[in-house]
C-alpha cells in the first residue's frame, strides 16, 4: 500500500522491504541468516523486553516473536487456550507447532503477564529440544537489591547462551554489542522525534513496519534501514492533512492489525507516539559501554527504561506521568487506549492512566482489539469522532 | 383487579456442619470483627494477599492482616459480588479482567461493608506480596490510588525453571531486610524483633504438621474429607490471619482429631446435606472453585458420590504436603522460600508433576479442571495440563468453566452435564480395565 502510494521512491522501496518482512510468517530472512553459517543460532523472544545485546554478543540472531497477526490461520493454537485468553499465545503456539519456528534454537519469555509466563512452561514441554527461559526482571529498582538480582539473572542468561554456542561470551563482545544497540536505539529515537515533528511525512503504518523489521533483521542491517529511511523521508514531499495528533497506548504486547493503525490515520489521527515494539527503545538513553557490561545493562534497566503496565511504579505521584510527558513532548492532543481483549496488564492499568489523563485535562478514547480483528469501521468511526471533537475543542 | 397468590415460604434447610467447621467460622468471624472494630481499638491494618501471605511477620508489628481475596470470596458466598463487579465495570474496569479485583473495587464503591455488616477499615499499609499472580501488582496499584497509603512491594521471582536459586532467596531476603521490615516498622511504630518472628514460626510448624495430616487423610478409602470444597474451610486459618498463632495450633489439632475419628469409623466427608454416603468416585481437582454458587457446585459432586481427594487450589497458600515447613532457625530465608514455593508460582511442568502424582498417590479416578474465566495465572495452560496428566496417568480428565465471584459465568446446567458425562467416562474406563484384567 505504502509502496504504491509513493511510486518508485526510495522511501517506497524501504517500506516495501519492511512490509515483505512483516508478511513473511516463515521468517525466511532469519532462516537465511542462520543457514549462512553452521555455527549460527537464533534466539526468539516475546514482548516486552529482553537484553538483545547478550544474544548478539553470543553471535546469535535475536528474533522477535509477536504472534501471528491477522493473516495466520490458527488451527492448532486454539486447542491450547480457552476462549477468554488473549490471542497472542495461541497464534505463537500455532507458529511453533506448524514448524514456522523450527529453526529457532532458544525462546525467551519475558516477565509481562501470567499468560506469557505460563507459555514458557508450555514451550518447555512442547519443544523440549529448544532452550527455553522465563526471563524475570526486578520490580525493585534499588541498585543493591533489584540491581544485584538482575545482574545475576543476566549472568545466568549469558552462561546459558555461552553453553549453546560452545564458548564463553567475553566482556569485550558484550561492550561491542551494547555499542551496536546504542546506535540502533539512537536512530529509533530520532525517527520517533522526527515523526512527532512531522507526522504527515512518516505515517504510523510505515514506522510500525520499520520497527517490526527490527525484530527479524540483524541489528546492523536494521540500523542501515532506519538511517536510509530517515534520510529519504526528510526530502520526500508528502501531503499534510488536517489531522489531530494522538498518542497510541496499550499496544505493547499483542499487536494490532496493520489495518487498525492505518484506520486511525484515515480517521484523522496522526499517531505521534506509541508503545509498539518497546524492545526497540526500551532503554531510553545510551547504555554506557565502558566498565562492567552486565552492571551497565542492569542499571540502565533500573533507571533509564520505559514505563509500562508490566512494571511496578513505586511512586504514586509518578504513576501514569510517562503518558502525560509523552503527550507534552510530542504536542499530542489526545490519547487512544487500544488494548488487546483479555490483556490483564493493559486493561488493569487503563483506569489508573485515564484518571491521570483526566487530571491533566487530556482527552482520550478507548477500545479493544485482537490481532486478527477484521472489522475496522467501528474503530474508524470512534477515532474519527474523537479527532473531530478534538478539533472542535481546539477551535473553541 | 388481579389476585396475588402467595405460597408459604419453606423453612430454610438445615445445613450440616462438622464441629471443626463451626469452630473455623467462629475464628473467621472473630477476625472480621477485629478488622471492623480497628478504628475503635486503634489497631493498624495491613492488606496483603494469600499467596505470599507473611502473617508471622505482619504480627511482629501488631498489625491486623486483611486479605482482599478473602473479602471477595465472602462477597461471592453471600451473593453480593455480582453487584460489586457490575459497579466496578460501571466506573471503568474492563469486563475482561479479574473479578476478585472488581468485587473488591465495587465493594469499596458501595461503602466497603464486610461480611459482618460493618464497614471494613481503610488499610494503613498495603503489603504487595507479588507472588504467583501478575494481577496482584495492578490490584494494589489500584488500591494505593484509592487509599493513598504506604505500599510495600515484595517481589517474588517466578520459578520458571522449576527451582529456587540462591539468587532468588538473596533478592527476597534483601527486600525483606531493607524494604519491607523498615517500612512496616515506620507504619506500625513497632520495632522488629526477630525472636518474636521465630516464636510465631515455631507455632506455624505445629499447625502445618496437622494440616498436612488432614489433607493426606484423603488417601484413606473412603476419604474422610473432601479436599477441595471441604478443603477450602480447612485452609482458611492457615492461609489467612491465623498462621503462627495458638488459635491455629488448636484448630488444626481439633480438626485432625475429628478427621481421625471419621477414619476410625469409616466415614466419608460431611457435606452441607450431611454425610456423603457411599464414595463412588475419587477425583483430583485443578483450579479455584466458583464461590457464587459454591454449595450448588459441591452438590453436583456429592450427589453423584464424588469426593475430591486432592486439589491444587488448596496449595495456593503453601505446599506443605510437599514437605515445606517454616524454619524458625532461618526466619527471613524461610519466608522467602515459602513465597517462592506456592502453587501458582510454580511452572507448568511442576504443576503437571504435582497433579499426576496426586492422582497416583491418592488413587484417584481422574482429574477435573475448573477453569476460571478471570484467572489467567491458573487458567492459561490448563488444556495442556489436562492432556499431559491424562497421558501420564492413563486416567480420564474433564474440563468445566466458571468464574470466581462473577455469577454471570456460572452455568449450572452446562457444568452438571459435563460432570455427568465425566462420571460415565470414569465408569467406562473402569469397565474397560475390569474386562482387560
């Protein structure tokens, strides 16, 4: 779609490549990367965050697995879950049992919710030849308490990956990987900042596809893609519409269909910030390269990482302020809560965040979706009405 | 003019209770009175959760232990939770999320009246024992927003690899020493005394020993107890505000004697309709019960002669039957180990092992899963659990669905049909086995 809109431009070419990666549920690029050398291994991970630097330092490819989207027919996966459980675990199981992940040597299941947590145990049983780890992170943010715990968790993961590759991971390898990911995160931040300034130049659907590409490509290749896109999109003229500016939140785990993101823009909303693919910018500033790399990663997690529903906020006054700051930073005019059905973290957090927004006089709307939602008309109508009402208020 | 025909109301049916149940109810009622009287007595209140309930530690600070899950259960049993859940949904909580949370929030919105008809106290501190359930974290963030009181996070790492590592213990002990205890001292004004904690822990061990004897009495045929429906009464004091007290020691000693007497007489469990009669089916049950129709649900079992001989739900507050005991010699480490080991903090393979072992050890006819709509901690993965336990034991398994305290998700006819089909399946298995022998 984006490619056809932009004809044969450089932007269109980059977006077409990202779209092809997005559409490929067999992960051909990652398979080809692995096939290029017999010692190569691929480690899958689910939302929200894993320290990809460790996987990279082991010479392995981190592969983001975020469900099957709306084009995967779930046949086996539904047999593992009751109707009242979200869709991402069932489509992820589908990817597994259908052989689409048969080249993956390990899977990491981060601490995000009880469903993903329990999926880690299921994966252990269903795919016993695969290295499986539930990746826990601290909910205590003091260096000597949560920090020490987390460092030891990183040590365990590092040792397990070293065992998989057959030799230890050195500190220098880790430092190099931290530098590589720092560069990638800087470009992601640049891209988000550019979009906040000129959202008409960078449609949300394109940014989304670029971030999704970051889940399957080697990071170095993704960095080049981001740099090329930023350079190309800055010089391409695109029509500026009379859209309102919104922050999209709640979409950090099960993915909304691409059509949903497009529908928001078609309904008159420029998405100027979001919590999609948080792993690509989880650390909010550069992680120091010098010194003890695991300690640096741990401290970055404790003190310089994104706020989201899966993290405990120890300070009541700070609860939800990340959203208010996002609105101010991006000059947004409202917030759209889009939460997956049956998503405990997003749906339990939502009322608290809405209270904070209300106190800050920031308008919002809310709806639910599933990764395979097909009907966009109700969402388009709701978002359109929201956009219209914002414009009316702004004019008053 | 219309004629109104009225029928005389039938006298309420007498519900049978054994003496231990009467005693347990008195204990629980006394605790609710202590809570609702706290504004007058000046006692401070600590809200916390059943899994990871550090009652011995809480008592060291003269705090009263208030468990929101238990309040939601009480609301469910009294048929009040439906209105509370609706109230919470009216004020913006999703229909998809945990109904314990919504019952609690709705109860607050409607005046926070406890089971004794008096207003429940506002907590002085929220001890967020984040153990085995992600929702707990959000629940206490929601309560903190309401009460704006001190909130203490105690993060229990999940046993993803099925083992407790030294790193986990150190992390938890450090949280206890540097976060939990100093904050509880500050809120309560009571200095922490580790010897006082040791004394409470010694008392816990005595009660834990007797609880295990009671739970394992179900290995006898016929089983003298129902380890799910009856078991919920048995675990009440241990999982609630009594572990570490003389009251708990007395209760479990009394209960054990009562159960041993039933074994000696060859009796089965006491049900609300009296003695159960002939034991026809022995089941292991996974998952919490439904509380809005608790007796109706139980009746579907005992009417068929089905007794639950072991259940996972009665292990959410500790796996004493697997050998865990609080250790007074290592008071903080033992609290950490306790939190880490509770059933919902165990990974899926461990849960499967436990259920399959129960079926073998208790000579059960099969596994029944009551899958709870709003409890992902229990429910996600249960279909795999069912298939795996069936495969390992060769015993049939069945699956029913309901909810904790939301009456909209209890369909009596559906559950009854499923259970009847299941019992037929057990009969067929037996017939098949007999024919093959």
